[in-house]
C-alpha cells in the first residue's frame, strides 16, 4: 500500500498536464500512487493522460459526464485513494521535487498534525513567477507565512481562517485521509470555498504545520474556477457564508471579529452595488451581511458615494469636452 495517494483532478488543462504530472512523478519521496481524474475534458487532455496510464504508479479515471464541481472530484479521488496521506495536485499547478519529502516528513513525525502545507509561488499562464500566492495575507500578518511554524488548529481558525482562507492553494497541502473522512470530505455544495471549509474542519481536529520554503507553483489564469465565479458574484456569496459558518464554531476577539467582517465586506459590497447583478442576488447578500455585521449598511456608504462621485466626474468631463468642441 502506498503511503501517499496523489490525486490529479483535471478539466481542460491539457496545456499544463505534462508539467504537472512530471513534477509528481519526479518527487524525491517515492512511496506514492497517482490517481489521474478527468472530468469530461473537451481539449487534448485525454490523449495526454492516456500516455501515463501504463505507468505502474498511475491509475486513470475518466468521467463520461462533467461533474460540475471540483470538490466532487476531490471526494471521488479520496474514495479511490489507498494511501494514508492525500495530496490533491491541481492539474494546472506544479511542484518542487522535494514537496512530498518535506510535508510527509512532518506528518510522519507528529501524528497530531492533520495537514501540512508549504508556501507557494504565484505563476502566470506562461509560467513566469509573479510573487508569492499568499500576498493577500499580508494584512492578517506580514511575516507569519515567511517561516516554518506549527499551530493549534483551533487557534489558527480563531486568528486567521475566520477572516480569510490562509491556504492559498490546495496543491500545497498534504493531509491525512482518516481526518478527511472523519470530517465528511469536501462540501460538494460549494463551488469556490470548498477548500477553505475543508481546511477549517481538519484544523479543528488537531494541529497544522507549515513550511515557509516555497515548494509549490500556483498558476493563476483566466480559466480558473475562482476567476470565472468572480464574474457572477459567487465568490462573495460563498465567502460571506463561510465567515458566518465559522463564527458559529469559533469565538474570535472583538478586533479579529471586526477584521473578519471587514474582509467579508470587501467581497460583498461591490456585488451589492453592481446593478448588473440581479436584484435578488444583491438583496440576499446584503441580508446575509446584515445578519452578521451590525455596520453592514454603513460599509456600503463610502463605496456608494465614491461610485456616484466617479459617475458625476465622468459626466462633467464629457459635458465639458462637448462644450469645448462646439466652441471651436
């Protein structure tokens, strides 16, 4: 039985697949199996995946119909997994050859650790480095994710997870299959924040470990689920729902509570003010925000005024340009 099951869930990432799979097969830690999942891709993915199916470490599972959810694929892969540990290696990312060696070593050494993760480089569509993937966490703690640490999972939730997902990329995480099963796996009802919820559930079961060395390469591009969902306001809806869900399970300090409410508002206020979003969606978001945040309406005032000011400025500039043109 392999110690690690590496799950590679793919949908239309033919362009990145070879680099992804080769970075898995090239790990210095060798006790693993690879489960390749294809969610009914329409590009050249099947052809590329089939080339690896003859490798004795590899199993290939192809869906005849698209599942509609990345987290359904996570759960499917976990059901097929035989290893004690699971690494969900997203198909458009890739890894340093020492990722498994470092993270599995932490899990082996400390049984109370539910998952271990490392820092991630953020890379462009074409593979160019673009800083660290945790750039958005600087407002939570400017130095925390630059060095190794161990933490109580409950404290991590109260201090950081309640405000934002402090694991920027699933490909950077190796976790215990038993803990994954104990918490019920990934929530398939979520489209964007299922990973965040999973890390929280597992963190609450014990301790977590972090490696400050960037051993993972997280690719951001226009076709990512998060970028697509952002266009419909789904990110805002799920982010707000996650914060409300967490506040039923942890009790942060008043300062951290206010920070959590503020970061939720960063996501929901632009959607509520966007008239192109259906009114029912906007009203549902505002109602949910008001149930959690006594200052929700107040948080709308400043961006609303800024929007009005910008509109007036544009209209005045247009009027002036037309007047000057006629004068000429």
